[in-house]
C-alpha cells in the first residue's frame, strides 16, 4: 500500500475494516408471518437483473433470517429512509431484540408474497425466493420481484459503523 495507508492482514478483521470504508444503502430484509417474523439489517441488497426483475441479498448463514426465508419462500427488501435509524439498529440485533420483537415501533403491511413490508420505507421490493447459493459463511439469496412500493424521502446510508441520511 502507499504511504497514506497501512497494510492489513488478509483475514476477516482486515476485510471488515476495508469494507467499512465503503458507504452502502441500508435495507431491512423481512420474512415470515405473525410471531414467526424475523429479519436483518443489510447493506448487501442489490438488483441482480432488471429483466427479469430479480434481487440479490447476501445473508449470514448463522442468523435467523436465512432459515426463515428458506421456510417461507419469501422476503422483502425494505429500503430504509432517514427516519429509520432506530429500526436499522433493532434489525441489526442491537438492544438484544430478536424475531418478531424487532418489528416494534413501526407499521407493517404485506404486498404479494406475504413478507412484511415497512410502511413509510423509501421503497419496498417484495420477492419470492428463486434460488439460494450457499458459500462460506453466507447465502446468496436470489428473489423474483413480485411487488414494488415506492415511498418518499431519501435513503439511509451506513459507513464506518455509523448511519447517515443521504440527501436528495
């Protein structure tokens, strides 16, 4: 590396440190129904293709979200807005909330798949599970888009362990 930076070991900590330098849009991946709802905060949701409409999400295999997506066959990519920082923290597991308790303090609905959809999200992309590719510690989840809901306002961004409001 050049004189402006330091070399890091090629391991999990080094990679996490490097990736924290990259800003990412914050989404909550939701799945399940009723008391069997769960979800996770991610910066790894993106479109795989627009024709046909398909989303790609990377989920840790050890979290509760992946088994629920596999069981229910659906998920929603809820793109968080400026006002959703607390919700992002809840779904990241801060405060010890798990499962359906992570849904507190927000209003939820459904579109087509049955996955929970955040009312007031910057956008929500409702998906049915199309394929899952297990690699190392994560699962690459591919979802066929079956519904889209657009809200108002800018999106929430994550960088260096902090949330930022992305101005329009």
